[in-house]
C-alpha cells in the first residue's frame, strides 16, 4: 500500500483518478486533512508521519526545503496550471515514478 498526499493546490477529484489507476493507493488531500495554509516545511513534517509521497505543482518546494531530511518522497508536476484537465496527462507518468520513488528524494514530472 502506497500512501499519497495531494497538495491543496491540486483538484480534489485527482484523488479518485489515482485510486482508479491503482487500488492499492491510499490517497488523501491536504484539504481533506484540514491542513490548508500550513507552510511547506511544516506540511512535509506532518505528512511524513502518515504518507509515503507528497504530490504538488509547486516547483519551488524542492529548492526551498531540504527534502532529504524528510521520510517522504516529493513529486512536483510541471503543469501549465492546476486545472483538472491540464493535470490528467501527468497521471500515468506520475504512477511510474511512484512505483520507484524513495523517501527523502524529490522527483519532477514533465510532459
């Protein structure tokens, strides 16, 4: 089972798409956890307690945070917007990364 947390900047309905792609995923959202507005460092600190992977479109997090100090992997999507339809093409490449990602590492998905 892979535990995934989607950042608040991502549409909540992406949660369902990840579950459709692999039913072994346990996917939650920052919004669903009521963690909206928590700064990135604190958010990663909280997330690492219950999640394996944090997915965002915030390209700055890998540069602003020392991801290696957290026991969670970070995946940043290089999308042109956070609109649902703009993010759909990123799902399958993201799933490929999820299968091999390691805690404390950051990954970028671009298409």
